[in-house]
C-alpha cells in the first residue's frame, strides 16, 4: 500500500517517469482534473498508486497500471442518465443489471472515452478501465490488480476492507474471490441485481484455470 505520508499520485507518477512517459501522465492527469471533482480525482490517484505497488508485488506493467488507475473513473461523474444514454448510443450495454443500475456503465463508457477521446490505444489499459467494477472471466494480471486497487486504496472505509488489504499482500486470486463474495452479499442485502460478468469472474477464479498470482518473496 501507499505510505500514509506519500501524496496521492507520487508513486504512480514516478512509475511513469521511469518508463519515460511523464508528459503523457501529466497530460492525462490534467484531463482528469477537468473531468472529475477533487475527491474523485484524489481517489483515482490513490488507485494508481495502489496499483503500482501491487504491480511490484505481483508482477505487471507499472506504466499501464499507473495510467489505468488514473483513468479508471473518468466517466464516473457523468451521472446515471448520461451513462445509460451513452451506453445505448455506443452499444456498450452487455447485461440487464447495467440498465437497472447505470452506474455500472461507467467502466465501459470510460473505456470507450479513453479509446476514442483520450488517446488510449493499449488494450490492457482499456480492459482495466472497462472491467474494474464488474470483473470478467480471463482478465489480465493488470486488470485484476486495478480491480482490487480500486477496492483497497487507503481512502476506502467499509466493513471487510481490512480483510481484502491483508489478502492483497499475499494472494491476488484469494483477494478477488473474497471481494466478489463480499459484493454478492452486499447486493443481495440491498436487493440489487448481480452482473453476469462478476459471476463469470468468480467462476473463473475458482476454476483451476483461474489466476493464481501470489506475492513475490
């Protein structure tokens, strides 16, 4: 995890500097400053930092993790009505749960915006953005990391987060299984629909072919 004393975005910006992509990071950060409010921007920078730290622990491309973390919530503040309209217009609705809970579309819509408006062509970064909320079977290592980084960045406070943080120190697969199962309990309690992508993701993780990444010694 990012040390409490470190400013959000410091770890991820250093990763971009090392990769020779500082100007790209600064340009996209400036765009997110226009797209997002201060709290959402701070969250996005914290997710980027968390993802880079997890990338060092579990492996993964640190530049892609930094950029995906920065951009993952780029469509979050469009609002439910706009997300639903854009999802319809761009053919992004893939599950009935997205109509009932349009907030789920901020991943697919954000990935579309990243590809069409923000100059992101890397399929791994786009995958990270698209599936960071729902998950999906067969995700890349980077997408799994961003999925968890979004849930455990230091600003997150909810029942069960400390369990997830501990698991993210040890085993990415176990952390994702726990996170999805926590989500299913929450959705059932709130009487909200399950997303089929999340169900496929959990089945994939529990299958012998699912991700098995453990922390490096």
